[in-house]
C-alpha cells in the first residue's frame, strides 16, 4: 500500500479549482467543458508507484461521467440506454 501523504495533489487540485471557477456558457458548451475536464483529470490524477490512479480519483471521475450522462438524458440529447462515450 502506498503512503497517501507522498502523493502530489497539486495538479489535480488546480484543475478542479479552475473548472469550479469557470462561468457557465450554456448547456452544450458546459457538457463539452465537463468532458474535457474529465479527460484532464484522468491525465493529472495522482498515481501510485505502479502507475494506477488513486481510488478517490477513480470514484470522482466515474461520478462525473455518470452525472454528465444523466444530465444529457434529462435534457433529451441522449436516450436512456444509449452508451456513454468512452475515453
């Protein structure tokens, strides 16, 4: 098990702060921005010595993907049962 104190969260926290502070640009633009944010989070997520993403990062990224999918279904841009776009 890796020591969590040694993982550098700087890039992860900076990306989350930058996305949180952005202004809304409309539903479609916000969805695209969230997709980009999710991909960036995957790239900057802290990894252990074996190269695996931290489990808290995995949970958050999957929650964001699910929420994006649910928002698109609610807005009618996707139908329930349509496959989510895979990264």
